[in-house]
């Protein structure tokens, strides 16, 4: 089952706060993905990281047509956040 994202918020130090429809909230550290093709732009282009968006299907977050993260990756590898 693909997890759907209900909200995404950029945090400091290239982290995302992500809430899923099932109520789970995680902190996902995007720094761990900076070695992937294109992800360096999140560090090198001023303000790009803060422009994170949720796609229409709510199964992916993205910054541009080259940089995205699927919800299942965020759900599995994000660190569970305490409210």
C-alpha cells in the first residue's frame, strides 16, 4: 500500500517534517540523499530546498522536475517524530 502524505514542511539543515494520512509523522534527512544526481542543487541553489511541494497524487514530494522523493521512501527511512 502506498502511503499518502497529508503535509510536508521544510525544516532547517535539509530536513523535512512529513505527516501521512495514517497520522504518522517523520523527520526525513535529505542530506543523506545529496549524493544522488541532481540533489546537490538543493544545497547550491539558494532557497530551492524551502520550495518543496507535494505532488497531486500525494505520493511524492518534489522540488523541480529532476528532484523528488517518493512517499514510501520517506515513510520507511524517516525518523519518527514525537509531537
